[in-house]
C-alpha cells in the first residue's frame, strides 16, 4: 500500500528532469549553434587548406606475338611473352629505375617550381614514389573470360595531376625501351659468344684436319719407302741373276767358240741354211726334233768372240732385263706420287671439312643478323596516363559533415556539463 506513491513520485521526478533537460538545451541553443558553427567553419578552413591529391593510372598488356618472334629470330634465344612482360614489370617497379627517370626528366623542378630548399632529396623522392602501385584489373562481368588478358594497372598519387601523369608515361615508355634494349644486348652477347665458339671449333677442326693430312702424308711416304725398298730388293736380285746369266752365257759362248775353232768354222753359216741338197756342206749334223742348231755352227768363231767381248764390256745389264725395266717404271711412279704432292702443296683444309662449311654458314647468318628495336615492344599500351580531373582526397564534404556532427554532439555534451555545475552551485547556496 505504501510502494505505489513512491513509484509515482519517481516517475514524476524523471518527467520533471527530462523536461528540465530540454529546457536547458533550449536555453543554450545559441551556444550549441555557435559552437557547432565554429567547429564546422574550422573544418571547412582545414579542408580548403589541404592540397588536393590526384591519382593517375596507366594500363598495358603483354607484348604481341610479333615482338616475341623478332626477339627469337636466332636459335640462341627462347624468350616468351611472359618472360618479356615480367622483365618489363620488374623494370617499372624498380625503385632505382624510377629514380633514374625522375632525375633524367628533371621532375624535381616540376614538383618544386618555386625552388624551395630540400633538406633530403632521397626522402623527397621516396615520398613521391611510395604511392606507385601495380595491380591487375578485374574482368568485367559482361566480358568473356576465354582468351581474355587482364590489363595491368600502374598508378601514382600526387598533388600535381599533370606531373604525375607525365611521370607515369615516361616511366612506362622508358621501361619498355630499356627492356627491349637489354634483350637486344643479351642477344648480341650470345651472338658474340657463339661466334667465338664457332671460331674455336673451326680452329680445332682445322688443326685436326692438318694433323690428319700430315699423318696421311707420313703414312704414304712410309708406304712408298716400303714399296721402294721392296722394288730395289727385287732389282738387286734381278741384277745378280742377270750378271750370273751373263757369265753363264759368256762361258757357253766361250765353249762354242772353242768348238767352232776346233772345227774350223770361222764365219757364220746362215747362207747355207735352206739351200738345195747339192750345195750342202760336207759337215753333216744330226739333231733331234725341236732342237736348234748350235751357236758355234750358226755364228762361227768370229761372231761368237765378238759377242763374248760385248758381254764382257757391258757394265749394266738393266736394259736387257725386262723385269728390271718394269720395276724401275714403278719406282718412277712412286717418286712422282701425285696424291702425296697434292697433300703437301695444300694450304687450306677447310673446303674438305663438312663441319667447317656448316660453321661458316652459321657464322655468316649470325654476323648478318641486324639488331634493331624497331617493331619490338615489351608490352602493349592499353591506356596512357592522363591528368585526372578530380582529386581522390581530401574528401572535403565528408570532413565538413563529420566536423558538423561532432561539433553538434560536443556542444550538447558541454551543455550537460554546464548544467551539472549549475545544480551543484544551486544546492550549495541553498
């Protein structure tokens, strides 16, 4: 029975406090309005004082097939679109290369037109280049994914839209040119190395061919020497035999001359052979079938003695020995060996080496290869960087809106604090 009035009293106190709260807010509406307006004006001034930041973007695709074919015209290289493109992207994102483009194109003056003193140039460049970012575009929903390449974006943020767009274009263009030149330099180095290898291989082949030719000359000379010795041995044996035969013949003729002398046959009897029976000499010889007339009868003592003298005075019997003549002809052929003379007189063995001909053809092709960057690219430009018209930050409207809401909430909070202090003073005076 006693709790109901107490609860009703609490509700009445709460209702009185709520009304008191709104009444206090209404009493200090100008404070709330003024404080909120002050915070908002300060936020507007802050937003206007911040330099706008722009974002420039360029995009590109991997190199076309023609560029890949151009870089692989010789068999010494086997580059692909991926290897060429990856090297280009690495070049673009290289801090060292970015700094090179920054210095070569004098972007320091473009970013600092008033020529303000800069304490640390490295920090200045780091602050400029830290926003360079590489990312892959997302494929649009209405684009077929089959055989579709995602473009790669490179972006940079800065306060000068024109300068950052120009820097991106210079960066990608220079990276493309230098990447192609580096590949061409590598190709030239490979060509030089291959030409050096060809020269060494050619020298080794020539040395081997020359050594083989000398070996063949030595082999032929040894064979000729062996043949010459064998023939000389045969000639020597034939000369000994011819001399023995001559001595035997002299002995036979000597015997025949003695017989002819004893029989009184001084002259030859060739005229008596074949005459009629009436003129047959008194000397009768009986010989068997297939037997020759004896020399002493045919030639007579006088002719036989002359022949003996000729045989005794003969110093060389080679001309009267057909075998020796044939062997001497063989010796002359060996001495005038045309194969041996040709091998000795040869000054260049390269025409007789098939491998050298192949190497020479390869060297000619390599030397005639023209290295030119014309028509070769490390990427395909999908979209150049253009100066952005709108800044990406600061978000001025968002800053002002947040400042307005925060100022309004803070002013209300301050009103509550001021009311709390007033109640304490009222209680203290009472």
